């Protein structure tokens, strides 16, 4: 499902659960920014203007919310790490998190949550971690998902893990801020698509 970039007043009315006339009034008063189609009176509202308007007025984003969030699934990670990542990637900046503590939970969480980024702590077990990644990579829905492994200090040749479908491996100890920056850049690239 491709993200819609521009909406008609009728589409905005459906999202906001109001009459199209109400949307026209918001548009005409300048509260909802957009443009008119040249040679007609039809109004168009760019997606980012609609999201800004909804947030400013405390209105639910509905299906737009799903597209807007960059969802991160944390599998087998420690609480201290989770807290630090959430601090670096706050919900205010449209990041949403889900936790899983086993391969079974990871499978359920991945299918329900549909993450954009998955971080797996190999402390969960190397074989289980590799199994999770190979199962995800078999599904086309995860073909472009960023999957990062967190390897322990004594992990021999962690770069070899990329052959199993990991995009990147961070060997402990590492600066969580670097991982945060990588996830931010992936999120920004997705939003710019």
C-alpha cells in the first residue's frame, strides 16, 4: 500500500469523520493548508499538512498514524538498552516500540506490529536469533526491514552474521547513540519515499 501524498476534501472529511463542508471551511480559513487545482475550485491537502493539522488540534491520525510511525521491535534486549533507545528515539518523533523475549513472541509481534526496524540481542541465543532472522527474511513483507544484531564482546567474526539476513551487527560495548542515528536515517529515508 503506497502512502498517499495528497488528499481531496472528501478524503480528509472521512479521515476526520466530519462533513466535507467542514473541511472546506478549515481550508478557506487557512487553518488547513493546501492548494486549489488550477482552473477549478477543487482543493488538495498535502499529507504533511493534514498530519500537522490533526496533531495541532489533538485529533486522531487514524490510518495515517500507521504510516507515520517508525516501528522498532526489540527482541531479547536488556531493559537498560531499551530505555536508552527509547530516549534517543522518542515517541514524540514518531517512533513506536514493541518488546519480545523469545523467538515465539518475536514471530507474533512481527506479524501484528509490522516493524520497520528489528533489533535482536544475540544473548537470546545465536541459533535462535539466526532462526528468527531467516524466518523473517522468507516473508517479502520484511525484505526491506532493517535487522540489527547485538553481539557480545566474545562473538567471533560477528560480520559473518550478515549472511543470515542481518543488515548490521553492533558488537558490545558500543555507543547506543550510533545505533539510534542509523535507525533515524532509515526512518527519514522511508518518510521521504
